């Protein structure tokens, strides 16, 4: 008798052997605690995805808590594997997304507590606290592993760096600006992760 072991790899994670599954695989604690917003963007994201909640694997969902100080920003970013719906729990946020080429049309709104905004799959989007106090939002995403690409970090913080001439032409700026102001910038952990 030959026994074959089949391991299924789904969107970045192996499926756990059902015999080894336990209640903690379906549990996450901590969304009641504000994230540390003492960084350059004055915002923090607490993600709940398959990396810290294994029970999400194959379910196609995840979520995040986003905390903002006044003028805090969740910088322009995109999720390569997910659409997003955002609910404002506290405060006032300006949110928006940009459509794809050639239109590059901005759709933006000011949201207050209880307001919801949807970002279609894979589009660049942002959230900015325009209120006087702290703000909190919950984002739900259509993937257990949505990924995040922060645009500034991806373009100006790549390793190895993108050739200065490429950035100079693409953004119509000079090499000094690229070298000394954009690529040399120390990106906060919030943006790097």
C-alpha cells in the first residue's frame, strides 16, 4: 500500500492538517487596542490576516484596524489581491482611490463615524485624518492574504534602488532629488511592512 501526502498551498499559506487544527487557529485578540501612531505618518495598521489568524486560510477574507492621530495618513497604497471596504468608527477621514490608466480619476469623500467607503480590487487608495481628534477605522478585505504595496516605499525604497535615470524621467525630477531626498529617506517600519 502506498500512501500519498498531499499538501495544499493557498495564497501564501499551507493548509493545516485538519487533525492538528485547534480553537486558537480561529481566534485573534487585540483589535480593541490602538496601534502605535508615533511615527512619520502618524498612523498604524493592525492587520488580521492568515499570517496571524490561520483559520482565515482559504476563506478569502481579512481585516485591519487603522488608527490615526490628527493629520495621520495611511499613505497611498494598493492591495494586489483584494478589494476593500472601510468603516469609520471614530473621527473624520478623507478617503479616496485612483482609477487605472489612462483616466487616473480620483474618487474621494470625507467620511464621518458610521460611514463606509469601497475601494475596488487593486486600486491605489489612501486615508487621511482631517478631523481635530484621533480617528479609527476598520477595513475588511476580500483575501485572506491581501498584500500591501505602499507606493512611495515601492518606488523610492526598492532594494536594490531603481536606476536614478528611470525615476528622473518618470517623475520629471533631477537626480539630486532622487538620490538625496527620495531614495535615501529612512522609511518608517509602518510603511516598510
